[in-house]
């Protein structure tokens, strides 16, 4: 088990965003966290990655790096692909100076091959399509061999074909790294194609937990409204 969250609570300005949330993700598995905008999905990722401090509860990990793939790639525009991917290896205090230039080149080449983008080390983000930028961000995320990979809306802003490609690479990286992965999404295709399990949040609480198949067939007001993208139902947009 790589990630276990117990009774997690987080509030902003006296508004409770997460109220006693618990779940776990095993090695080599993908959990999809879903829900309407503002339901606290991305907040969970930020708490696990340490970008935010929790109010209470426990976040237990089995050690190793935690990688975060941001919603819109978040590549450094002034750096080429090689420097973007190798940034952590060159700049992190615990890794700086550990690798020679040739070793860095080999590592970057291996990661680019994993995401199907061999030979683009010298290109800059502005020269890449949105889908290619997203895959470069995947390569950057796994360069430190993380045990946990967090994806925040990985198919946001992409066309359906590019989204399918990204979904395939999420599964491939899970298989290659055996990492515990959490994918925040609202896309049914991403849920169906990548997730082993699904957690639905609303109003600070878990309103569904189960498999993608159970999400699609379970006849509760919450699951029906989400799957059908219906305006009528218990979940109201903020």
C-alpha cells in the first residue's frame, strides 16, 4: 500500500472543503477522484504532495518520491525539453551533482521513449502540441522514479484523440513504475480507461466509492447525476 488517507479534514476561510475523508491506493493501482468543480478533488492532491497543510487526519505513504502532473503541464517555457525533464535531477539539493551529463541524457531519453516522444530533447514547449506538452510533463514527473504519481485533470483542454492517448500513457506509466496513482478528473472516458477504483466527492464528503463499472451501473442519485451529467439531482453547482 503506497497511499492511505485517514479522516482528512481541510477548510478554507471557515468553509470545510474536505470533511473526514478516508481512502487508500495500493502499489500499481489507479484511483480516480471525481466530482463537480469545487468538490475538493485537487485539494486532496495538494495535501498528499505537501503543497498544502491539512487541518487534521493522517496521510500515510510508504516512502519514495511523490510526483505531481499539473493540469496544464506547467513546463518551463524558457527551458528545452531536456532541461525541463532533468530539472529535478539537476536542481534538487539531494540529487544535484549525482549524475553526469551522459547519465542525464540517458535518463531523459529513456523517459521520453516511455511517453512516445524520442528525439525531441532540444525542442522548446512552444514548439510542441498540447498533447506533446502533457506527455513531456509525464516524463518529467517520473524522472525521479516516484512511488506515487498524482494527476490533476490530465486530459483538460485536449481533443478526444489526444485524451485517449494520454489515458493510455497513464496506464502504461502505472505498469512501468508500479506506482500508486491518483487521477483527478471529470471525464468519463478517463475513468473508464484508467481507473481501478473511483472516489466521488461532494460537499466535503465521499458519496460513492467503488469500481468504474459500479459507478456506471449503481442507481444512486449521486452516481446517476454524475454519469448522465444531469442538472437535476442532489449535487448542486457552487
